[in-house]
C-alpha cells in the first residue's frame, strides 16, 4: 500500500490558521486482486495531529485542545 499526502491551509472567523494534512492510502494493483472490498476515505488531521472532519463546501470542523469545535474554511478549489 502506498501513501499520498497533501496539505491545505484553512482559516476560522477569527483569522486563526490551521494546516490540514490529508493522507490517502492507495492499494497497489496486486493487493486489489487478493483483497475484498476497498473502503476508507482520506485521513484528516491538523499538522499537530488534532482530528479534522470535512463538512463540505470548503469547511472543516476542527477541535483544538481546550476549545470547542471550530469551523475552518479553505479557498482551495479542490474543496470548494
């Protein structure tokens, strides 16, 4: 299995920035012939390792330590 990673920047209404790492595991063709159904989407985490959920429309839910969940937005065209 190989890994592909991409990083995007997102901002909340207060102007705070988070770097979101998007990691996708890709099964090699040889593995697919011997495997059952392939499932699982990309893993989303902040650069510091905090969990991230993609809400759609360029919005991400991020929970930082000691804080309530916050909405961060990106203008990355792949997530608009």
